[in-house]
C-alpha cells in the first residue's frame, strides 16, 4: 500500500463487518467524476488495462498526478472486459520473456498493492501437443525461458492425461494424436474487472482524473509539429504529453495526427459454457488444434479460439470461427458436447507485423503509443510500469527497450511465436 493513497477506503474483513453493522451506508465511491480541466500535464487516452496502469505508475513511481484518463465509454469496458484472462510468460524471444516474467510477478502482488481482490489464481497452463514441429518449437521456447527463470517442462502423454482427465480424445487413431504436453506452472487467471477497478480506484486516490464518456475525436498538433492536446466530445483539452492506449483503435486515432503505424486490427473471439462442477484445474492450451480454455470460479468453461484472419472492427463472432473452434475442442474433449454454451463475444485488437507490442514515443514529439497488444492482458502491469518510465523520464525502461516503433524501419523485428493464436 503506497502512502500517498490517503483517500482510499481500506477493503478488508474488519471494514466489511463494520459496514455490515452500519447497513453498508459508509462505503465511499471508488472513484470520482471530476470536472474536465482544459489542461493537464499528461493525457492518457483509453481507460483499459494499459491506460489505467500507465496512469497508476506515472503517479506511484514518478509522482506525476496531473493526469487525465479519457475514456469514450465506461472504464474497463473495452478488451479488458472481453478477454479470457490468461496470464503467462511462455514466450519465445529474449526480448519478450523477461518482460512477461516481470508482468506475471507483478500480477501476483497486485491484490495487496491495490487493496483490491484480483482473485489471482496461479493454476498452471498445460499445452496439449499433437505434432512434432510444435513440440520442437515449444522445447526451443523452454531453452530460452530457462535463461530468464520462466517455467516450462515437457510431460508424457500419460502424465498429461492424468493431469487433465477430461482429455479423452486424440487417441492413437485420431487424425492428430496427442503426443505429449508442456507444463508452465507460472501461468494463472484472475478477474479482469477487478484489475480495471483496482487500478482506477488507486489512481483516483492519488489525484488522477478519470473522465468516462469522453471520446477523443482528434489529436491536436502545435505549429512546431509536437503534440498540443486532444479534441474530445466535451471540448479541447491540452497537455504536454499524450499517451494513446486504445487497443484496436490505435490507428484510427493516430491517423488524425498524420501518423501511419504498422498495425492491423483484427477480431478475436471467446465463449463460455454453463457452469459445471470442477472439471479442469489448469488452463488447457491446444496450439495444434487452435483453442484453449480454463474453468472460471463460477464453473463456466471459458473458451477461446483462433482469430478471424481478415482485418475488421467486429465485436461479434463469425459462425465459421465458432464452428472451427467447437469442432477442434470436441475432437479432444468429446464429453464437452453436453455443455450448453451461454454467451459468445469478440474484441478487436491491433497486431504488429512481428506480433510484438509497440511501446514508444512517436515521430510526433510528446505523443506516445502502447499498441500491438494481441495477448496484452497479461502485459498490463509491466506495460504500465515501463511506459510510465518512458513518459516520465524520456528514456526507455530496459524491459521495453526492444519494443520500439523504429524496429520496423530497421527491420529489427521481434518475431514472436509465443503470441499463441497469431499466425
Ligand atoms: C476474446 C479475447 C480473448 C483474449 N484473451 C487474452 C488472454 O487470455 N490473455 C491476454 O493476455 N490477453 C488476451 N486478450 C487480449 C487483451 O484483452 C488485450 O490485449 C488488452 O486488453 C488490450 O489492452 P487494454 O486493456 O488497454 O485495451 P482496452 O480494454 O480495449 O482499452 C482501450 C480503451 O480505449 C477506449 N477508446 C478507444 N478509442 C477511444 C477514443 N477515441 N477516445 C477515448 N477512449 C477510447 C476503449 O473504449 C477502451 O476502453 C484477449 C482479447 C480478446 C478480444
């Protein structure tokens, strides 16, 4: 708990009992709706995970609190609300692994730090491997991960089936028989709303202004070309520094400042089943078949598949993507055919050509972006920490240094196959 969160009401057993005795009349608002000022030191566009986390570490690590977070809808209503909450660090590249190791570690301590229960459940991820090329690729990942202290271990098919008893398909006669598994014990899941709300409550207590229903329509540049501020649905707001943290909408916003970025926006989808009794206690990832799932605390199977390969801003699920994912899942988990599916949805995410993020200052002085977050939920704490460092000091944090925008000019890509569903 940082000392300057003086306004923040403590959430604990004692306060719950006390408020219960007082008929719950003493809870204070988790965050304010302050008036919109016409100038801030920093504007962060987007109250998703990355925007809120950046504002949090700007305030906490650098004492910069004259910050506005501008959100066109409601905070935490974007992709942070639409993802399948897998947090892991089994990536491929030297540039990526230490960054994700740090992020996973930060997630594990965030409940205490934010005084908000993120329900972080470090429950292990198991890859079900069905082809030898995939096994070789994952073993190669293991060798690099070993260097950075991330966990990855091969297990036999028998051990895999013991750990995941619902895996009854993929036998020797199957088109793609299961040949073994990889175990990543650092992986976990947590509660996405709590991550958004925990960061939001903390930044509000440190004096950062969150403005919901405040869409940014245009980035404004000064005569010398540097950033001057933003045009919003509620008027002009000026700032010396502007951070674009709008996920799949990055290009639509940066184009208003004349910037073209090496990003595509694509649709990724998920769906959940009815709640059932505890059946699977790990995250199961099936990279050869193109789906993954975990069981939520309520008992629902939370299932994700491969992306729709066309570029789009859709937020629903295409029938063929849905059918492909279900077909693949039933081939390995035939008993799931009795599950009723309750909800399905999609989100639109931006992805760079090398499937790695971009966290950098742009060619427009004072304008920063955090983008290309294909699997960016797991990256929220480290993404916020490192981008805040760059915004506050003007120097890249060592953990984010490879994720520059200029790598595309110099063909210095971070080709990341650990972004599971990207192809
Ligand atoms: C189906 C699905 C499953 C996923 N599963 C995982 C997973 O298991 N693990 C993982 O690590 N990642 C996963 N992801 C990816 C992850 O959700 C995203 O990478 C991450 O949430 C993106 O960062 P964010 O939270 O800041 O984005 P968002 O929550 O989308 O935040 C951006 C915010 O900007 C706002 N905004 C947009 N335009 C404007 C504007 N003009 N003015 C003001 N505000 C604006 C939006 O309303 C939004 O609130 C998944 C994504 C999807 C869709």
